[in-house]
C-alpha cells in the first residue's frame, strides 16, 4: 500500500471491510442506515476527543505531542466519516465536488476580507 490512495480507493477499502463485518449498505433500510450513522457520529466525537488528547491542547496541559496517535486518530475519524457518507449515499464524487465548492468559497471569503489573515 502506497501513499497514492485516492478518496475513492480509500472509501472502497473501508466499505469492503464494513461488508466483512456485516454492514452492507445496499441491504440496509433507511432506518438502519440512520441508526448506524447516529452510532458513527457519536463514535466520531469520541475519536475527535482522543485526537485532541494527543497534544497539550490547553494551556494547563502537560502531555507530550504524540504524532503516532495523531495519525491514528485522524484515520479513525476518516473511517467514521466514510461510514456516515455511505449511510446517506454520499459518493466520493459528491465529496470531491463539495470540496471544490467549499475551497472556492473559502478563497472568496479570504479575497473579500470576510476571513481575515491569521497571525499565529
């Protein structure tokens, strides 16, 4: 496995693994998909919390930065996001189009001053 995985291939690998677990989206009812999406979004919130605990996110924290865990938690988040997309029949093509639209909108906001330049 290289670093050339596209979103399409990554989603496909996640979906194949889900199929092995018995989560077969095309066989699920709308209610089953909604229930599973609800479980995935809650699990996603846990993963985001675990991600935040990978570095001292608050001034009073003394934990060390754990790059290995940051990578793992980002991928865990990605898995749940993929599952949620599948529950709502959102394709990688839909996401790619939405990405371009949001990127363009963000650039417009930067250009027109809606989003100010950040100075860290």
